[in-house]
């Protein structure tokens, strides 16, 4: 299971890639999460422009067996979504950290980034289930 | 939690094991549900369904007993033949759906769902008294492996000494696979050609490996569910339950016009709702319990739904008000508050 150390993680299994200036957050789900879900068959993404709060359910990933909410790791505005996933949701399984990214948020509260987990802390949580 | 005799085999294959009706069963293998599904549509897959129940019916009046206890007519069977059937309750619904195999004159072997072994055995025993028949729960004495797909016949004929290719649908024979005695039936639950193989639990790993060595891909209960749904087959607990009248579904043919238990609650009753297929016109996964609408009125509920791994369209089965149960009718399924358009179609969805 891959858990890249340069990313931040949430307890609800999203990863966050923070841009150099700390303002642009790219979000996806972890390798652990996609493996647990199994084959992803449907993705519902937020509308660009939507203002979201940290911890708010903003997207839905459905596997064959279940539907899972995806939560915004930080507050801000959705500025871009990965529309390629609408036709090819399996990208989340095949490439959770690259082709499978879900949406980008322009962060409005840098303090929230400190709340996110590093890879080691996330691995511990994921393994404990 | 119960385990089948193939549990260790599943673990060694890397299966994700889940609780299913009190059994630890493989949901999927590392290949994933979609690839397992497609392997069965294009080649061959195998499934461990040993959790299902096996019940033997014996007695001089066994045929008459099952004519009364079940909805299909076992008098139409001869030794070596099987039929899909159902066990009615006396409230206008079902206890379970079944496969009934005729082993010999007045001897039958019934396959039922794992979750319903208790109620099925209980009701059969109650009804058997009046017919002086024996009802024997043999569920712990049998493993059941399903070999399914267009390549199944080639695999089965390669590993069996008997002429399997000539075996007709719904018939079975007693043969051997790798020196293991098996009952091999040309039946299945995927919409493809295939076989269901009953064997002794201790022989199951041998039979399983013979099939996988011959090219069959191990498939879990996840693919079993998407395959049966794509084929439009009902699953007890989803499409059918203690309140559903099978005469209001595409399986009305199962119910034969004869004296049967609970007949007055099933036969000739008007259908307020009917079981139909739905094809989603937009992306969306309709799931069990989601509401179905027509002209902004709620008309029913989804019983099962998924994205077809083959066509990648949203598909579902649903009980909807009879007046809307017309092929081509436009409806909508409520998914997370949104009404997603769908059309009433006649399953199967994959052909």
C-alpha cells in the first residue's frame, strides 16, 4: 500500500497535496481507501466555485458495494474538479495519487493545514482500522 | 461465524472476506469485482457457494408433498432433472426461492439460500407430516462450487470422464472430478452457461483447484451479485421476501396452477406493484430502498441496483405501481435527493 510521505492525510482517508505557497490543496483518496472500497463505479464531484468548510461532505465515491462521502480537508473554494473521473472512475483505483485526484480547493485558513496528519500518523490510523 | 471448507483456499488467494448470512465468505479476490464479472461473461469463473443449504426429501409421497409445499411442479421432473422453484408462506409471500433436483423417484435434493436454511427446513418439516415424508438437512455434508461462463463446458469436459458437453440445461449427473464423487448440474445464477457442482466438503479444495488449474478465475460474492442482477435474476431478501407475490414478477411462470400451501393468498390476487427492470438514462447507482418516481409521484422502490460492469450503465430492479410497469415508461430514481431519469426495461440487461 502506497502512502507518499510528501502528502497530508485526513482520518476519513483523503490525501491533500499542498502547493508551495500553501494556498492550493489538491485532494484525493488514499491507496488504502481505494483498496478498501474496491472497484469504483461512480463519482459525484462538487461544482467549481462552491465554498466548502473543513469536514463538509463535498463528493461521493461509489464502489460496487457502497457509497462513501468524501470530506473537504480544509475550508475554501472548489476551483477545479477532475472531470475525467466522471467517464473513467476506475482512475481512482488505478492511480489514487495522480490520475485519481478529485478536486482542488483554494484554502482560506492556513491554520487548518496543521490539523492534517502526516503519512506515519495516517498509516497508524489506517492499520488500526 | 461459519466457514466453508474452502476458507483457507480463499485466504491463500488473497480474498477479502466478509460476513454473509453468518458465514465468512469471499466478497472479491485481488482481481476485483469488475474483472471477475467480465471473466464470467467472456470465459469462465468459479464461485464458492457452499454456504447454501441442501435439504433431502424422502418418502413414498415425496412428489405429492413437494407439489403442495413448493410453487413449481416437481411432477414434471424425472431423475436427473432440476427446476427453479419457490417456497410460499401462507401470507401471500415467500419463505425462499429454491432449486429442486429429482434424485430418484420420490427423492429430491433442494438447494436454498444460506440465510433461510432454518425457516425452509422448519416449514418443510411441518408440512411433511401430513405426507409421511422425511426432511433431512444435509447442509453440512455438501460443498457447492459454481463454474460459470461460456468457457465452463470446455473446462468441465476436460476434467470429467463423462460427456458433460451433452448435459442439457437443468439436468445433473453423478460423476467424478479428480477421483472426487460430485453431482454436476447444468445450472447457474449468472446468465451464462455453466455448472453447479456438489461435492463432499473435504473434496472441495481439490475440485476447486482442478477448475482453477483449467483456467477458471476465482470470483467472489460481489461478482455473483452483479452477474445475477445484470441477468435480471431475483435475490431473495432483495426482490422477493415474505410479502412479495411472484405472480407480480417475470417469475410468474414458476407458479403452477395446482393445490399449494398458501394458494388462496397468492393465486388470482391483483398486483398493486410489479417487479421491473430499470435502465438509468444518466450516471447514477440506484441502490436497495431508493424511491422511484413517475410524474413527481412516488411509485415504488428499488430492490437491487448497480452499474453494469459490461455496459457501464446504471441498472436496477424495482417494485413499482402496476400502471407504470410498462416497457419504455419514463421514471426517475431518487439518488441523494436528486431525481435521476430511468426507463422501464425488460431484463436481462447484458444481452
